[in-house]
């Protein structure tokens, strides 16, 4: 429960005052970009420091209340890559790692992981992990974690992906995911190749909560298979 307090009360308390988002029937991603926007907003940070990595990437850091915030922006000022929100006063409190992706020219929180000094809080996080199953085979297990602290009925859980070698599409597949404990997984079989294999995909989860309200989680995947 402390993870929920971290998100909804401590860091993001200003969001409820600022948001006038239209409420719709579907819950598009349980925790959306709006919930992280205040803590990662450069205009709300103090003691902001910028370090230019290259022409298209700048590292930024600053302070928001008792939190240290570190992340990256592109050459147009949009948040990209992984950001960290760290509580500097309480090592037992939950912190957050947030991945921003630019989708349709808009910032989107693609993954977020809550953690503290005891490890990750997977039940209230949204992210994917990858594991190569065998040295002899070119099969990779992709696991997808979505917030699961409260009961929900899963209606759809699938992963659609494309494989590319040398910028050429070599495979397209649309797989149903298997549920394992509180997460889902699929096995992705890739062709053997001496060249780099790129996977681009989208995991989608559709569900109903206890009140039969529909919801949706999505995780975009852009990864290298090796």
C-alpha cells in the first residue's frame, strides 16, 4: 500500500489540483502519463542542472520537494528514456523509475517500476523483462508486468511483434500471452543470424475491475535480440 501512497499522495498530490482530464468509461493505462507529469515537469523542479550528451540528447536533474529527479530530454525538450524519482529522506519509501517514449509526437509513460531498498514492487508496476531460454535455441521469453494489486478479470492479453534484420521485416506474429502468477509471458522465436535482430512490438491487456469497469494497459517494446 505504501507504493500507492507514494504515487497518489506524496509525489503526485499536485496532479489532482492541476488535472481537468475528461473522465471516460475506459481506464486507459491504470497509471498514465498525467500521474508522473508533476514530479518530472522541468518547470516544477528546483536546482535544475543540464548536461548535453549530444545534439539530440540532454541529461537533466533537479529537486522536487524531498525527491531527486534525473532523466533525459530530446532536442525539442520532450522527456525520453528512463527517469528516476528518488526519495532523499526515507530509504524505506518507494521510489520510481519511469520510461518515456515519444508516440505520435507525444510523451507517453511506457513503463514504470516502483522500488525501494528491499527491491521492486511488481504488483504496482508496469514493465517488461527479457530472458534467453537456451544457448542452443534462439528463443526469448518476454514477461509483462501490469498493476495487479487489486482484482481484475482479464479479457485479452496479447503481444504483437515484428522482427527486423538489416531494416528488413523477417517475421510478424500475434501471440496470446500466458498468465504466470501476477504477470504474463510469451516465447519469441527468432531466426539465427549473425546480424543484429530488432524486435518492435506492443503488449495489450484488456480487463474489467470488480465493478465491471473496463481498463487497458499497453507496453511498447523496442529491443535487440542477442
